[in-house]
C-alpha cells in the first residue's frame, strides 16, 4: 500500500511516499531544500540553509510517521563542494548517533537557487 505526503507548494509533487512491506514500511523522502514557510530559500548563509534543509527533511518524516532516527540513507546534492565541511557539520548535528549511509554529489544547480538538497530513505515498523 502506498501513502503520499503532498507537497504544499507543488501539487504534482509528493514530499514522501510510504510503502508498506509486511512488518516494515519504507519511507522515500523526495529532495528537500532549505526553504522557509513561503517556499523560498532565504537563509543568510550556507550553515543556516543546511540546518533548515535537515529540519525540512525531519518535518516530512514526521508527517509520514517517522523521524531522523529512522533514516537509513541520504543523498546530498551540493552546488559547490567548498560547502561540504559545513554540510558535514549539519549532517552530524542531524544524526549525532547512528548516522545513515550517505552519498554527496556536486550538481550544476538546484531549484529555488538552493545550494543544498537532500533526499532520504527511512524504515519504520508498520502500524496496524
């Protein structure tokens, strides 16, 4: 069974999809950027943008019935690898214990002029 978490800004986009597979449910979180409540990336610096990006991933997970502690994999897309040390620090703050498997990729650009986008995979016990 699939459950979708709709995106509040783009109706044809799901922030996450939950897939029940027996005793466990996998939650696939679409790429999240460090946008504020208006949908715009307005952070003054990369550190603030990265913190907001992880907060947005956490909000989507919460809507889907999970948390950052349930994340098993993330992929980060950075427009500049010069930002990697700050990203790594934010990732450490988001996952202080049991960090998930992860990959980081440099890209030419991101929507909303973001400098960071993160997608995630989480696994939780299926609620019956």
